[in-house]
């Protein structure tokens, strides 16, 4: 196979080197150029099969360079691939295709994707040149054997069409497979990263909260010291809430409408919204406590609120206020809204506002008045889609200098609004533990073990430590006294759930509490209704869990 020439154009030597490392496996001739002038020198001297061009270059951007290349007769059909280090807006992508690009590759580059794209065009170039040679040979023979030429030409056209069809089909199949693989790997990586961060961060918060709570109990009476410790505890608790909210926003779920208490939902995400708008923007809310429940997907409604708050923040460059209001709407419904009962949720800002033309296009996909790189133009489109898919509607009202109000009309969950929830009989509280207990604490994180042991010692118990499930099994197999086991779930080697199953088989009367930093600990571990705690937990929550786990033993004693 004869190697072909591939031209790499980028003003940064480091990026050119990275392209060379990725493409050297193809065994083609790689030619590098750091400017448009240098690229044209190579194009005039050398036959080029494929061209990779950086979109952003200081002297002459990629769009201009590609336009000039297409004006040369020799390179009107040469495949040109744009490499972009930024997320291009749709108009920019269309501009690239208009000037002559055939494909885009985004940075960070997936080596397999880049190699596959370049290999396809290089192979196509070789086959095209081979077909040109065959055509030239046939044209030479036509002078001698006209009849044979007609037959051969017909066969060649048929083979050529079949070849091009197979190349196109194979290219599409390969690109679709690579895109699916990349998306699956990306989602899997995000899932593992989110879970790992949640576990590690919750372990840190566990140690911080436990130590601060014990320190607060042992401090001498001093108002200033107590205020400082209380402030630190509240900050750690806010970190816990923030972690849980970030985990909730990271979940990608299909739309699942359910009855939603909007006041409770807003209070759950208020801290996250405050972080999104920043300290210069005040959040005001007018949400009645007796508001009827909404019929909507709660996760998507949270995301819609986040989009509306970010838009309001961008309109309040010098600070201001964002007001959230909710009311059962009776009149002045938007056109096209079906009959029934609705809640109108409005998010208002006192920013610069929009003119009538901008308001009319505000919900169009990819329409934005923000600068390049500051918005995708999809925020209000997503809110509009949620309202429509939920059986509601959206209204936008704004005037220059008077701010903007976005109203979201969502249907009431009628069944839940008419039938108040039936109060379940209160369960009998467990009997408190009043004697000193031998408790085994199993956790691979030394900070968490130390904090848990300190809380148990403060409660008057005799805790022992194990840094792994196997060490815990060795401790119990030696006949050591143990009234209760508290174990972490995510541990190397053997998980806490697997340890609990082993203990249930070998020590059926030994209570076990399973603790985890994962809020979504699954129910398929074969552990039934075994008691669980979510990290980080307080000393009070630990005491309650112990009382529940040991209620049978306390009664027997």
C-alpha cells in the first residue's frame, strides 16, 4: 500500500506533535505546517490526500484558509477536516461546511476517532487515484479496441458505484459505532467519577462533622468558641446537602411525572440556585405553603429552575433580585392551553429586560443574545419543552429597562390535591441502649473509623476497629465479644454488603448496620430490611440506629 500525504495545519507545535503521534500508526506521510503561508507552500509542491486544519489561528483562521484552498483547481475535492478546541455554535459549524470542510473533530481528541476518519479519506483517495489510472489505461485502449472499451467501461462504472456505495455504508457504520462507543464510555466514566467523589467527599464530611460535634460537647462554656464550632458544623452540613444535590442533578432520567410539592422542591435546591447566581443577586420567594401539588418530573423542574436563574443572573450584571412566585392560576391562560387546573410558577428579575423582537425569539433553539462562548441558546428551549411535554405552557414578558418574567404553567396533580394523605400510625420507638456494648467498627478510611469510634466512646461503649471486611471476620472468628457491627459499604476486596451476608450466615443473631456515602445504595444485595445509615451521620443519628438495631437484645436483657 503506497502511503499518501496528509497535511496537518496548526499554529501550536505541541498540537501538531500530538496529531503526529496519533496518526503515525496509519503509516502515511505526515506533513506539518504552522501557518497558512507554510500550508500553501506544501500544497503547491506536493499532492495532498487529506488536510487537518485548526479552526482558531492567529494570522488567518481556519475558515479563511479552507476557502482559499477550495479556490485551487487541484484541491476542490480534497477532504478537509476541522479540528476545534472550543464548542462551536451551529452557525459556525454550518459556515465550516459551507466553505468546504467535510467533517469536524473536537478537542480533546479521541485517537481512535481521528485515526478512523483520516484512514477512511486516505483509503478513498488511494482508490480514487487507482480508478483514475484504470480510466486512463482504458482510454488508451479505446483507440485500439472500441468494442471492448464499451463493455469494459460499463463494467467499470458498475464496480465503481458498488465500491463507492460500500465505502459510504462502511464509513457510516463505523462512525455510528464509534459515536455510540464514545457516548457509552463517557457516561460510564461520569457515573464512576460521581460515585467516587460522593463516597470520598462524604467520608471527609463524616470525619469533620463527627469531630466538630464531639469538640462542641467538650468545649468549656464560651459563647464565641461555641459560635465558631456551630458555624463550622453548619458549613459541613451545607457541604453534605450540596453533594446530594449535585448527585441528583448528575442523574439523567427520562421524564417521569409525579406529584411534587413545589415549596419543598424549591427549598431543597435553593442553596444550589444561590451558588449559581452568586452573592450579588438576592433571591426572593412568594410560594404559599398550601399550594396544590404539581404533576411534573421533579428532576427536570429543578433543571428548568436552574436555567431560569442562570439567565436572570446574566441579565443582572450589576446585581439585583430574582423573585420566584407560585399561584393557582384561574384566568388569563396562554392560548392553546387545555382545560383543567394549573399552577403558574414565575421567575422574575429586575435586570435590563428585552425588546419585543428578542422576546418573540427567546425560546427558539440556539438563539442567544449572550457573547460567544457565554451561552448555547438552549436554556429557555429546554424549559419550553418541559412545559409542553408536561401538558403546560410557558409565557415570557419583558420590557427594556424593566426586567423579565418567565411564567411556567404546569398542571395540578388532581388525585393528590383532592385526597389528603392518610397519616400512618406512628411506629413504637425502640428502647434506648442503657448498657456498655462491644461494637466492631469496619471501615477502610482511618479518619471515618477514628470519628465513629470517638462518638461511640463518648456514648459509653467499647468500640473495636477493623480496616477491612476480612479483618472483621478474623476478629469475630477468634471468639471476641461483639454486640453490634457497624460497617462501611464501599470497601476494597469485600464490600460491606458482602460482609453482612457472611455475618448473617455465621452469626445470625449479631445485628449489623450498613453505612454508605452513596445515596443510591441498591436494594438488590439480598439483605432484606437490614438497617442502613447514610454518611455523613451525626452522633444522634448513630444512637437512633443503634437503638433500632439492638431493640431485640435490649428487650431480652
